[in-house]
């Protein structure tokens, strides 16, 4: 059995955007997913262990990517893609779900096609 692609979704507080992305993809058999936030009051804050675990990170805003690259400078970071999704949505907002699916489905399909699952 091949290993699943490990995907980390990151936003500011891990309450709306990244939590919604995790909810959408958590039952996808091809993926292992987690979500976290960059701010100190986040439901779950991004850790070094999260970044070591992830094959790819999807940050909701450029500032989230910058925070991770500065905070974990010196760590061999996984690929970090920025989605540029503004903090204008509630958890599982239908417009947010649609936006995430439109952006992530093709990207995840592409990553999975090139991911061999080898440890």
C-alpha cells in the first residue's frame, strides 16, 4: 500500500479557512490532512512537527507563508503554495467551499499524479 499525500492547510486562526479545507478533504482516501493557524490564539498553531510531517502546505495568504518561513528558518520546509483566499468567510461557508474546491482539486490531482507515495 502506498503512503497518502500529507497536506497541511494554514490560515491565521485555524477557525474558518484552513479548518474548512481540512473538513472538505478529510475523507479523501488519497490524502492525510491537517490544519493549523499562524497566530498565537489559533485553535491549533502551526508547529515544526506539522511542517516536518507535511508533503505540501497550502497557505491562505502570503503573510502566512512569510510567517512560516521566518518562524521556521533553517528548517527544510515542504512546498508552500499560497491560495490568496481572504478572511471573509465563516466555517464551511458554501462560497468558501466552492472556492477551495476550484483551487485545490486540480492542484491536488496534479500533485498526486507526480507523488509516488514512497517513504
